[in-house]
């Protein structure tokens, strides 16, 4: 059975492009850096000292030793020894404090943003607390150790992938609100259906069979899933299948017919029709010119192959 972390991993993997990167930076006050908007996500971890992160929207955030700031969508931000725009007093006590940061970035296809990630705030601040989020702290320690060796180790990229999962997991674990996807991952019935779809997206799922996975009647499951997640189960299933299919088309030379069968379509024509409805182009054309995309809001059509 797929667990919650794997569902989070699936959501990230469906969006990720290329290889993530990171670096360890030492800055002495006064200092400041600006990051322009871009397609991706990033993070900062304070290893020593403190700093201020000023997002494009919202108030500045004070980061102290051990704090993690994750930006799931890079709308632009500044980071420095004081909030962006604040006057620098070079004669102030402690004005030459050294700050050491662990920073990283991920390239994500925001045109196919998973709804689980779309509900995240622009900045996720995870304050350091003893005994809290131990897995996240362990991943940070390992990544910092690898970067300290100043070697381009093949371990760094996998560690960055793990770190991303733990940052997301830490945020969801801290949420008191049980609505939206945070609620879906905590609802045993809805979670069971999501896990089934993620474990075998090509199975001939129907609302009735997904309801059986959830231990609910067809009608009760459909209402509960839609109320919790915000979209109908068959809409999510279609979107998830097409997102995975697009990734396979983009990253392999598998025949369209094979991709169609893999994701639950009995005919290449039915798959191509559903794919074009989702992306606006046929599968073959998408493969030769990737980049076309649409959000889940555009996929309101029911999956005619099984739902």
C-alpha cells in the first residue's frame, strides 16, 4: 500500500524537471541577496547566525539557527541581514555577524502543478524545535556534510529529493486545519482511494470500485471525495493519468499505444482524445514539442475510459 509520503513524492515527481542543486553560503553583515521570480521552488536553511527573508507578498520573516524556509513557487524574494529596504546601521552592535546558509533550488513544471502543492503558501517557515521533525533535520545534516566536502558527490541530488519530501511532510504534519489536501491525506477513506489510484493508475477504476477501496458506497464516496479534495474522483484520476502519461512521453520513446495501455485506455484513439482535451495537442506532437500544459481546473471532463 502506498503511504502518505509516497503520495507526496508522486506529486513532486510529476512536476520535477532536471536536477536540483544546492550550495553552502557564508555571508558577513551587512549583506543582502535578491531572487527573481522563476519556474521552480527553493529553500534556505540557517546553519549559523540569523537573517531576514522578505517575500514578494507578505511580511518579512526572521530566520534563526536551524530554521527552514521553503518557497514552493518562486514568486521572487530577498534575503539578508535585515528586511529588504531596511536601513543598514554599520555601527550597530553585532552589525558584522556572520550567517551561514544552506540553499537549494528545484525546477518544477508549474503548468502541471499538483493540487496538493498548489494549496501551499508562498513561504513555508519551519522553525527549529528540539525533537521536532527529526527526519528533516537528519536530511539537512547529511546534505550539509556532503556540501562541506566540496565534492560533486552523486549523493547530493538524491538527498535534495529526500529533503523536499521531508519539508512538505513537516508542513502537512503541522497543519491544524483538516480541509483540502491536508484533510484528504488524513481522512482514512479518501486516503485509501488516493493511494489506490497512485499505486495503480492504469487499473480500470470506477467511482464504485474506488468507493469500495474507501469502504464507502458509490454515492457517499463521490460526495466525500469532492467535498474534501475539491474535485470529483474521476476528474482527479484523469488528470493524474494524463500527468503521468505526459511525463512518460517526454522522457522515453515508448509508443503512444503502449502509454495508452499503461494508463488504462483500451484504444490509442481514446487516449489521444483524452490527452488532447487535457493538453490541447496530440500525444505525438506533445512529445516533439513538450511544454504544453494545463492545470487541473481545465480537466473537468470525465474519464470516459473507466469512470
